[in-house]
């Protein structure tokens, strides 16, 4: 079973567990994913930095999706200054 939902903020299709529950919604989940909700809350006063943050989230999701697809183990961190830290976890590399 693959229940997914499109996040209104970052436009990514994510598993339902990435969305907080809401009784007001038909599908029982809020419109924005957990990360967007968190980032939105953290950067609410500044509209500009919020959009930068959303871009950073969107980019980090995209990187994550691509890396998953390519089976590259990575650590992705969205920083408060809207930069993204991507660390490739090198496993056994055949030289
Ligand atoms: Zn989102």
C-alpha cells in the first residue's frame, strides 16, 4: 500500500506519514508536509526567507528522491540559513 499526498508547499508527493493528522480534512491530513510545517513556523515573520527555505526544502527532497532512486546513501540537512548540507555516506567502494 502506497498512500501518498502532494504537499501544497513544496509540491512533493510524500507518504501520508509525512503529514500531520487533521480532523478538519477529508483525507485526515493537513495540506503541508511535516517539514514544510516546521520550516514555515520557524520562518513565518520573513516572507522572503520563507520562500528561500521552501526552495531549500524542495531541493533537499529532490536530492533525496534522486539519491534514493540511485541507491546512494546520503545525509541531507536543510540549514537555517537556507543552505543544504549533503553528505554521501560512502559504503564499500570498489576501486
Ligand atoms: Zn512539503
